[in-house]
């Protein structure tokens, strides 16, 4: 294990106010999103969409790394360059999702455990050879009647820790993602208590598996009231609850925290990240960044709609959302960013950029 290179990569992933962009939707999830938008669900359309994202001019100003899916890391840009190589050329670190999904946990109705440990060592070294320098594994925890159970939290924490150890052995920075889902009627306080339990258990297991904390990125959920909870706290209250929860559970040695968006709107995710910086700047032991999927991609996907004529506008929307989140990391995001998108437009886009982008 090259400890220094793991630490260097981790630090680079959260440096300069930048963040990660998750474009690692599995084929099934990507197809679902295409179906909702009326876009044909073919391998070529998925490639074209990822090509549009990767080739967005200026995107590396706000994005330090992109998380790819197995299909994407084997595909090429319109110019014939493998996606991982195209990212590296732009100074963006290529990452790869390596879990194979959350499956029902035997004996625990309504709960899931994420699978993918079998053969993982070999898969990781193949991805490293393809250019990936970090990996992602997502565990999902549902809040409901008497869940998540201790058994489910433990099983997922075990898997996350074993995955993280294997990543570091291979030279990949593990992005450790225990996601407490937003779906439900639970209160913000319940989410705080559950997130605390989950993070405590995850770090116990990471330490037990001898994972280098300085060489990993934690990708947690924000502490939020359930989507169907009648009381929806303010942006500041969410930021406070999230920071209190993380300060109690995440060791200061961890290189960085990069939040998932989990289905929040782009604007709300930026506003909450901004409040964490504005209100807690003096007491953040780790870099606090983002690793958003939907909260950065959603407007771009709707605008693109599968049509080449919309590619430019879609790239502008993607650039804009990424820039909003970079501003949030400096506590400089305001509603003005949403009303006047012209403030954060990318540099002029040459027509040639669209060669090969459907
Ligand atoms: P969202 O930001 O859309 O939740 O996606 C992040 C992610 O990578 C989930 O694993």
C-alpha cells in the first residue's frame, strides 16, 4: 500500500473548493431516468450522455473527480479516447463504482445489504489499470418501524470496511458511502440519531479493518427530515444538525466528507452545503465537499432530452450547477445564482466540442 499516494489523491479530491460528480448510475438506473425523460435506452445513448458530461467545457474548474460505471469506463468519447483517459487529460480524477447493488438482507424484512465483495480484489486491480484512482461503494439504510436494525447496520458497515481495505491495498481511495435514505415520515431528529449510529458503526469497522483514515473520503447523507415528514426544517437547521452529527462521529483524521444529494433539488443541496460553510467554517476538522449525482445532473438531463441540438444548453446547465456547489464550499452561494444563471456560464464553447456528442 502506497500510503502517501492515497493521502495525496484523497486531498486532491476535496481541494480548491471542488467536488465529485457521480455519473455512475447502473444501466438499470440510467435507463429509468432516460425512460422518464423519453430518451431511448440504448448503450449508445448512455455513452453520448456521459460524453456530453465529460466534455463540458470548464467543468474541471468545479469538479475534481467523476465516478464512472463499469460500462462507461470501458467506453470512449466521440474522439475515441477512453473516458478515464479523457478525464485524466482534463485534470479530473477518474473513479469507479464497484459495488454490485443493495440486495435484500436475509432475515431482515425491508432491509438491504450491499454486495460485491467476491472477486473484488481482481476487479479493483483491473480498474486501476484502466486509470481509476478512487472507488465508490454505497450502502443503503432505510428508516422505518424499528429499522434500521443493528444487524443491518453491522452487515453494511462490515462490507464497507472490507471494501475500503481492499481499495487501499490496490492503491484506490475508497469513497465510503453509508446512505440513510430520505424516504419516509421520520423527523430530522430521528435521521440524526440513525445517522450517528450508522457512522459510529462504520468507523468502528474501518478501524478494525486497519483502513487508513487519512486515505479515504466519507460520502454521507445530510441529516434531513423524511420527505413525508410534516415538519421540514430550515436550511440552517439542517446544516447545524448535519455538522453536529458528523463532528460527533467522524474522526478528524479523515481526509474529506463529500455529501451525496439523495434526491434533494439542486438548489436546496447547494444552499444546505453553503450553510454548513457559512455557519460552521471555524469548526470543520475535515474538508466538507460534495459528491452529487442528481443535484448536479438533473437540469442538464432534462434539457438534453437525447437531442444533439440541446447539447450546448445541457452543458451550460451542468457547468452552472457544478459552479453553484463550488461557491457553496466557500459560503458564497446565494439565491442570485439561481435567478441569474449568466453569472456562472462556462467559457465560450467551440463547435468542435460537439463532434461526436449526440
Ligand atoms: P445522488 O447525489 O443523486 O444521491 O447520487 C450520489 C451517488 O453517487 C449515490 O450513490
